[in-house]
C-alpha cells in the first residue's frame, strides 16, 4: 500500500466510524487529488482485500488492517 492509498484508507475508516460514507467530493477535498486517482486507490485497496463494499448495509467493511511494510 502506498502513501496515497493509506491516506484514502484512513479517511474512509475515520468517516465510517461515525456511521456515514465519505463522498467523492469529501475525498477529493481531504486528499487534494482528482477523482481518477481516488478511484484507482480504492480499487487497489479492494484488490488487496483491505476494503469491501457491503451491498446490504451500503457501508465499507474493513477486512484486514495491515501494518505498512518497511
């Protein structure tokens, strides 16, 4: 996981703790990046099995919290 993916992951975790999902506009504002970069980061997190979308609850599930490799 690179630094940008880690930043997106932490934002999603922190926002969902309060029972809501971060919007794309909110992610753009907090990361300072464009939509394409955010979508790619979320796709990579899903490929790495760190995030999963729960269609029933309409919320993110955090499957595994990995420590960054050094």
